[in-house]
């Protein structure tokens, strides 16, 4: 998977991409990240990338020329999407990670700043992506989230596939609680079932914990899970 980041602040990605599993994944060429600064494509001596908004208003707007030039300078793989990090976009979730991982070989991530980006940039954008219903100071944060979430799902990034398969949200439920040594810490004991060695009962306990946690912490997810369960129960059996 190739990620192309269009950003005015390349240094933002230095530390997050240089440590942990992300660093190892990039070193093993499971994914590659390429950073392009629109400021390098400006033609004035001040390398100006923003300007005042037509019609007035507060804040500055990123000009279209450097964004177009930056995107057009990139190689184009057959399965490519251009994504604009924007609070107006669709929310990032597990399903989006899976979709982008399976359907594309190259993602171009345009990171917005200031008051916004000239609307004409939308002519080269395939879709807008958001972390949620709030505004951040920069588009680099959701871009980094997208890169991390997708790369983590690529084969070879995480040592044990089971770690991904049992994640929160993978089956529509939150994760079960985890414990490690010591068996007792400040009066809190590890549940006896986890030390019983009975793997069938441990699996049952963990699943029940997922149900209880999801119902308590995320009733919306729990309701959606119940709906899917009901729907699957009424599906005709495949021959």
C-alpha cells in the first residue's frame, strides 16, 4: 500500500512513523509513505500557499494551484483514491479501514489547514474523510489515523493475526478485559476462570464480557449487533 501525503508540515509525521509497529511495517515495505509539500510548488519568492477568501470572512484559505501541482506530481497507480481530510467528510471507522485496504493500492491524503481549501480542489478529490463531528487545527491528525489503521491490517504488520481478529469492533462488539501477572494487585484479583485452564469456559466468559461491556459502554453498537444477529437468524440456509 502506497500513501502519498500532501502536507504543509512534513515534520508532523517524523516521530509517529518512525517508531513502533509503523516503523517496522515501513522498513519491511508492507506500506510506503511519501510526503509532498505544496509549498515546493509555489512560484512566488515567499512561497505563499494561502490567501484571503473571496466575499470576505475570517481566516485564510489554501490556494488551489499548489495543491493541484502537488497531486499532479505524484505517480498514479491503477487503484488510487484521492482523499481530503475534512470535518465535512465521512467518519473514519473499522469498515473504512477494511474497504480502503482491500480496494486500493495508493491513497493520496490531502491535509487541510487554516480556514479551509479552495473549493476547486474538490475536482481532484474522490471523497472527504473525517475523524468526527469536530474541527481540528490540521488535517495531519486524521491522515495519520488513516495510515495507522490501514497499515495495521496489512499482512505482516501485526505478528499474530489473532490479535486483529479479536480487536474491539471486529465482530461488532467491544473487546473483553485483559489481565496479566501478578494474579493479585492491591487487592484486585484476576478472575478465577482465566486461571482455570478451561479454554471453552474462558471463551464463553470472554464473549459474555464483550456483550456486557458493549451494552454498558456503547448501547448503540449493542443494538446494531442485535439487529445483525436477528437478520442472520432469518436468512435462508445456503444450499
